[in-house]
C-alpha cells in the first residue's frame, strides 16, 4: 500500500468516494500494523455519518498526531470534512 506524497484535497466527495478512501486507510493501517485503527475502519460501508465520524475520531485519537502516520491522518481529516455530503 502506497500513498502519494501529495494528495488532492476534496470537499465534494460522495459516499462511494468516501468508502473507497476508508478502504485505502484500512489497508494502510493494516500494513502499518495498527490493529485498533484497522478494526475501527472495518465494516464501515453504509454506516450513517455520525457513526463514521465517531470511528474516524477514535482512529485519529489512536494515531496521536505522530509524524509517521501523517498521510493517513490527513486522509481521515479530509473524510471528516466530507461526511456532511453523505446521503
């Protein structure tokens, strides 16, 4: 699993795009041996926005703003911003 060093920041993601990025974050966390984060990002497809927000916030808390997880943290932040787009 590889993340680009730069990412396109979007605030107009739809559910399909959000769920795809959650899957990428789950794969990254599994590869980084972060079982707590991986578990929180498992089974998220179709969840309502408040439930996704809670899981993402718990992931961010577990990651603790560590530099080595900056790419996944940035993606999770972007997902939080896009949650109001869910329908």
